[in-house]
């Protein structure tokens, strides 16, 4: 025995390329296709309207006492399902050393299961198409939006609710049925979820996929055009599409203000300098919040409230149920400032701390706030860049649309998403916690877990699909 490892004897034919070099070009071809092989883009809105008329959809607010299968747990006051599955609403106390608000307490959604957000891809006439679903979510203001092929929690697809099977689940439960184009665990809203993650996955198939009236094949270009419309492409679709390996994300020779190694080092340093402690609390003991028969909320009406709804949905796996939802108290403003540095587009990212994130912070848009929550503050104490975004004229706005956040857990949660050219007169050096990076660098990070938050992934999906002009 020499102590040396024996050489592997696998034949050279077993070795494969580490990546599919042609995929970014195929995605670019799909993003350039304004219409699909089966449906024109201008027909999609009519198709969604037909789906809405074809089924009964109804969402009504109810008192907590009318929740079926949900109750406040004696002692803790946590709001939970009798099965112990789905999710619960609990309390947390958050301490951020040196932060503008050093300590606060709040309700938060605890959903430890990992769900599947999966989009199925297939080539038609030489162009990649993506199978999108017309799916009702109770929290969406307009109820029906374009969702991924599969959008299901573990409780859903294991049928804890005793409902129907999730269509096309087999392509994601066993991705060997096709070719995986992207597969990554991603966080959800860190302000409202406690360490929640979903598997974001795209799978390409050559199968003859059985058609269904609630699903349509669309190109990336079609989805990009639809992302310019308000409340049409849902959050789960946007986060999955953010993980696509676009040419910009794959071009490691592209120029940027900071190298990829410098960017990773900056993120690591930001995480190391923030001391954040999140402590679980019984919901009944969360200070600054009170419970009424219909809501858990703050006396000042800020931030959000927890409410209950009864739902009827004719095309869901279960056609009727009740559940709690988190309802924000105002519309958010979420925006990237952009500028060209040496003729290369850059985005100003924010290393944003959120209580529910597993790794302290993730890269967020430049601005991610509900303005009404800060209206009482002096201008000097308002969040950085918020007023610059709010006062930017149409000449500096590259992209603007209102999008719903996750409609399965949040009620009427909408944000005005923007990409705005930075004020030419503003200092080129950003303040602490902000950094100029390219869309390609952000896209490369989005293919890995826990680097890019869900709001930034929405805007990245808009860039990837061509919805934002000039990138």
C-alpha cells in the first residue's frame, strides 16, 4: 500500500461538458421571439379572461372564528393548522446591532417545508417555449395570473388537503425525465417568512406533453412583453425565470466595475459586519401588536396585518378552503437605479438585512420600501434613494409595472417595480451597504442559493426576458 488514491478507471467517453454552452443562445432566441408557435401574445390576456369566466372564484374576509381547520394554539397563541402542516403564524423578536431600529417584534409565517416552483420547457419550431399556467391565488387582487407549470408546497403535492393530483408534477419530482436547465433553492420574502425556501427548477422535455385548457406554451419574448403589464405574471414565475443562464450571466470575460471575486468578498464582508439575532416568540406575546376578531395588527396601522379569508376556486386541486393571509398596509416601491459605467450597464444593489433570511442578508434592489411607513420621518431619516426614485420623471424610467407578491400567503400585496436611471449629478460612490454591479453578475449569483432576494429576482426576470429596455 502506497497510501495514494487509486486512479479512476472510467472511460473517457463517460466525461461530459460541465455546462451546456448553447443554452444561453437558445434562451436569447426565445427572448427575441415576440409570438409563440401556439398563441399570439395579444391573445394571452383574452385567454386569461376566458379562464376566469370558466370557473367560480370568490375570496371573502372572515373572522378568525370561522376558519376551518385553523385555530389559535392554547398558551402560545400561534395560529396553526390542525394537521401540523401547511404553515403557521408565530412571533419573532429581532435584534440588529447598530441598525436604525435596533430591536422589534412581529408576527411571521413559519413554513419549514420546501415547495416546488417548476417551469417545463420544450422546443417548437426551433424556439424554446415555457408551459405557463393560469392559476388562481386568493391573495391576488385580480385572482388569476400566469404561474409556473407547477407551483405547490409539499403539503399540496403530497395531498394533505385530500385534493386532486398536481398536473405535470412528474417532470419535477423526477427531473431525469428531461434536461434540467436551472435548479436552485431560493428564499422568499424575508420580512414575512421565517427562513422559507422553494426549489426553483426549469426542466426541458422532448415528450408530447398532454395539453390542458389552463396551460399554454409561451416564449421568453412573450413573457417579457406580458411583464410590462400590471399584475399578469405572478411572483413564482418571476423568481424561476430569474435563474436562467442568460448570455450576460455566463460571460465571465465581460467588463464590470468590480470583479466577481471582489463582489463575493463584499457580500461576505457585509454579512460578517451585521450582528442579527432572531428569537422565536409566542404570537400571543408579541409586543406592539394586538388581536381583534378579524385581524392581528399594530395600533398605528403600519407595515401589515394578519387576516382570514374563505376561498372558492373552481380549477384548484381543492375547490374551497379557509386560511390566514398577511396583508400589507400599503403598496410597495421596489426599484433598481441604473447607470452606465464605461458604457456598461450597472445596477445599484443593496445588501439588505431581513429578519427571515437564513444568511442575514441578500442582495436587494436599491429601493424596497412602502413609502407610507416612512412618511412621518424627516427627509434626512428617510431610506436612501427612496425620494430619488419617487421623483424620477418618465424620461429616466426604463421600466415600470405593478406586480403582485406571493398570492398564496399575502393579500393584495403589490409593489410598483421600476428601473430608473440614476441622477447624473449624484455621487458615483454609493453609501455603505450599496454596490454597483452588472445585470450579468446579478444573474450569475441568482443561479445559486441565498444571494439575490425575491424582489431583486423579479426585476432580474424582467431584464432576462427583455421587458426592460436598454439591457
